[in-house]
C-alpha cells in the first residue's frame, strides 16, 4: 500500500475498486486461489518493477556451472600430459567441471584403446581433486570424459 493506509478487512469488489480509484491506485489480485481472493490497493507499475527486481536478484544468486575443456591426442607425450593435468587441477580447484577429450585425427581412430587408456590415466591422476561424472565414451572422432570437482 502506497501513501495512505487502507484498513485490512473484507470488502466487496465495488468498495475495493472505489477505494483504489479515490487514491489513484490500482486494485491488484494477489492470491486468486484463496477464499475469498486476496487483493491489494497498490501502484501496479511499482509492483511490477519490484517483482522484476526480485527475480533479477534471484537469478544473480544462482550458481553457474562452468565447463572447461582439455583436449588430448591418442599419442600425447608425458610432458604435455602433465602440463594439461596441472591445468585441469587448477580448473577443478576453481570449482569448474572439466571435459577431457581425446581427438582422433584421420586414421588415428584405430587407436581407440590407447585414447581410453590416456583418459583413464588422467582420471587416476586427478582422483584427489575431482570425481568422474561421465566415464570415457566415443562420440564420432572424439572420446569424451567429464570430471566434476570434489566439494
């Protein structure tokens, strides 16, 4: 209620509309399912503005999940492997999920087992920082595994 106070009580529709019109405000139905329905005499534009602001605040408070991607090859060397492992640990410490994939170029698809071994070795090395959310699986020319951070 803006400005003047309106005594709470049960009014019929005409009385409520007259009260709202006299004050230059709107009669807004707050809870239509209640018996009798609950209405308030308020400025409707201000009501909508506050409703949008509350929704915006709620949206800002929700946690956003960030997914980082690390790409390996079926013949990735130890140094490169450790370099990318350190990046993955950093991402997991920051709270992001990590999508690790082995990309098979050309005929290297024949080394599927080698790609899966690299991903499992990666998962074994990272067990202190994250847990496997999705085991390695082949999607086209990529073998993908998703790791989530430990809480």
